[in-house]
């Protein structure tokens, strides 16, 4: 049980660290935003409190020091500065390192953490104590003093019986309240069941606490921040510390009605008996004796009323390990294969009842497939947020002024796709910052704003997502790229290529036009990694650029890697699958068309010349070609390329199966699928096939 709670803490802490980083970056843009300051403080407070609860004492201690400073910011005694945000972001990274080290066991450089804390303490305003957040317990009673600005709060803390199972100790929370001021605590026992019905791991007590101190509502809420979903919590300000009246406090009956322990009707009924209220209330069974004692304690300690109720909605979501979702999608994939077999068998037997059942199973399978895949969908904004920090840090390192804009953060992608997109996007953004955006003085001379912009956007397009990385920098130097490509032997000196093809040269292994190598780029490895990463996702890349205006890189990524819509084709007795997202149309290829091309693999499609690849030759299928073949025309990196097959079977739901280790390095094949009759069909990687043909033809020219 403890191990499960620790694993949950690590997961939640990572989420809080992401939220902390996001809030700090937003706070840099709007440093006066009190809501953002509160989000930063609550994230750190939760990390600290939960860390202490589950034994992460070093994380709790370090976070406490940072939280101390932000408490001053929250209370308006310290301004948000760039230096403060820099140190807090470094502190966030240190907490992440400590959290990761708790799993890996790698030793962490404590000196870095000490330097961060020292830097934060230097920012404290003169006269502020270093340990703001560590209140000193005062065992002696404190008499409420309006002149001293003390406030009095009434707190009802009613935890759910199962609260102990979550690792929360109610007494520890009450003791934390004692640290905030003078407390009177009354425990209620009326919910304790008979011994035979009692569960030893449950908590049946609830408490009324009357607290007097200089604390505010946020400080009290922070005490219960870890169990807000596991308790009924009510906090009322009943004295603001400003009233100087000596008229006394409310009557006992008014307090009980205000708390909700007694109705107004019951109050009038009791008052009509003309006896001492407390005794009568207990005598008629309206309230218990401990409730009377609690109200009396409040009557003695507090003065004026102001009610502020805090209610929490029950949690509506649950955490599910990613492995379970993967298993669910795998099972749904197997079900899709079985359903295809069932539909094929029903068609062969030509039985109306059997066909009706097969159609119903197909409908349910499709709904289940869509539901299972949607469960794995996450907003891509979670990835976008990480890059704001990247842009901020790199712009400072390079001495540039860069702002990052995002659009379409709500666009959803498969969890696995999002994870594998991280590295390619990092390389592309770093390239935009280093090679694209100019230095401030260069931009000023060119009549541009000194602050450059990197735009990151996402939008759905059919069964794919288009991700664009756009900058308003210098743009790609076409002539320099062409010169470098000729120098490296990628193209011949007399070749005339359109800009689009010239730009794709930057994806060649080891290609770089940088004049010098920096810590950011210039070694010619980044863009090659990008291309391989995107192709591994069965995606494509397109580049447009205008010299002096900027560049745009567009990535087309499939929504999911588990089940795809595809086109099933046949060559002789072999079946192949082409992802439908790349397919534009299918046309016939006759013997006459081949003769008119004079031995070149070119087809005339409505006046446009389209090159094609003979898949029969690529896979060494030696049987005779049919008189009429089919060309499947696809869009690859902005160009039209055809793939010649014997026949097109039709659209097909493809459950992707990975290839075994022996076939993992086969070029042009990204996986396999099982058809309804048990036949295996290979899934083609059309981008890799095109590049392999281009390389082979280029080698022949040399």
C-alpha cells in the first residue's frame, strides 16, 4: 500500500512540476497576476506537504525554502522579478532531479541546490526574516486582540471514514492548524458506530476548531490542500480583528443555527420552553453534548460573523497505468482482426442471419475501437508547454529576444505519438532559434522588431494532425544550401531543382550550413534525427521559406500508431498495405502507357507527369506483369509519387503489428498486419521507399 502511495506521489509531483514551470513562464509575462502567484505557491506547497508525508524529506525541505520566498510574493511584500523567476525555475529543475534520483539512485549535486537557496535568500527584502514559513509554536494562551489584527476562524473538518487509507493523518492537520495561532479543538463522537460495526482502519471522528491568529483564509486552506477531496471542510471568518465592541458574542442558539447543527424551527421550539438553552437542546435530543461544548467554546473566543464556505466536488476521474491502456488497445486490435475474419466468412457462406450478426459485431467493434483509441488521446498542449522553457533559456543563452506563440494546444494525439514527437520538435525549435531568428541589432537594421517570434501550432486534418513550426527570422539561404549539397555530392553542379527540393537537402545526414559549431547546433545531426523520427511515426515533412521573412516547417503526423485506415493492394499472391492518409488517387497503367514513356517510370496523369515506383521490382517478385496495372498516387513530402501494383483490393482497417528483430532493419517496410483469412500483409513506408530509389538513381548517375 505504501509503495503504491509513493508511486502516486511521484506521478503527481511530476504533474505539479509541469504546472509549476508553466505558471512561472506565464508569470514572467504578467508578474502582477495574483492568481498565477497563487498557483505557483500551491504547487510548491503540495509538493512539499506530500513529500514530507511519504518520506521525501529532502524534497520537502528544499521546496519549503523556495515556498518561503513566494509566500512573501503572495502577501505583497516582495515583487516578481526576472532574477526571482530564474532562480525559481532552477529550483524546479532541482526538485525534478531529486525526484528522479529517488528512482534511479543517482547522486545529486546538493551544492547546486544550496546555491539556489542562497540566491533566493539574497532577494529577501531587508528586514524580512529568513524563515517566514516556519511559525514558532507558542504554548501559552493568546488572548485575542483586535488591535493586533488577529482574525478568528471557525473550521469544521469532517473527513471521510477512509481518509486514513490515503496516508493522511487528521491529527497532523490539526497540529498544523495549532501552528497558525491559538486553537480550541472539539472532537465529535456521534458518528462512531457500535463496536461490532466498527472498522479499525476507518476514522469516525470529526472536529470543530476555533482558530485565532494573523493567518488568512489561504493559509488555512493550504493545511487541507492534500485531502480536499476526502473531507467536508467549512471555514468561516467570525471575527475580522477590527471590531472594538464589547457587546459580547452571539447567543448559543444562533451559533448552532449558523453552523447547521440546529434548524430555526427547532430553535424556536426549544426557546418556548423558557429554560437554559444548552440544557434544553440536549434534553430534547436536538444536538449532542459535545456540539454544545463546541458552540460554547466559540462563544467565548469570538465576536462578529462572516461566513465563507468551501465545498469540493467529488473526483470524476481515475488514474490508469499506461500499460493497461496499451493492453486494451492490443486486445481491441485482435478483435478487429477476428471481426474481419468473421465478415469474410459471412460473405463466403452467403447466409443472411450470419451476415446480420457479422454486421452487428462489426458495428460494435468499430465503436469499441474508437473508444479505446480516444482513451489514449491527450492534448498536444502538454508538449507545447515544455518548449516555452526551451525558448526562454536558449534565447537568453544566445542573447536574442524571442517570444513563443502556441495555437491549437487542445488538438489531441495518441499518447505514444506525443511522446515520440518530443525530440524532433526540440531539434526544429532549436534550429529556428539558432539559425532562423536574427540578433536584435540585425533585426533592427532590417526594419524588424527586435523581438523575434517562434510560432508552434497544431490542427486536425483528416486522420492526421498538422504541426507547424514558423519563425519570422532570416529564412533559409537557398544558394548556400545548394552550394553545400553540390560540395557534398548530393546533387550535380548543373542540376536545376525547385526550392522545395533544395530545402529538403538539410535533412541529409551530417548536412549543416552553420559557419561554426555552437552548443545549440552546427554539427549536422539534428535535422537528420528529425527526419528519421517523423518517418518512424509514418509522418511527412514539408518546408517553405522566404529569404528575410521566415520559414515554416509543417509536419503531418497520424493520429494513432495502433490502428490505421489503409489501402490494401496485391502483387501476384502478395498483399501490401499503404496508409490511406498519403493516398490521393488510383489510375490505370496500360502497356501503351509504358511504351509512350520510352522506358522511363513516368505516367501522364491529366497532363501532369508523375514518377512511379514498381513495387514488383522493389520486392523481387518475378512473375509476369498483368496487361493492366494500377498506380496508387501518393503525396510524399509535397511531391506526387506513384506505386505500381497488380490490383487495388480496397480500403482496409489495419491493425499494426511490429516486425520481428530479424526484419526490423528492412527498408521500406514499417510493420505488418493480419488479414481476415490469416494472410500477412506488409505495411509500406512510402517515404523510405522513395528515398531508397532516389539514392540508387543518384549512385548510378555518379
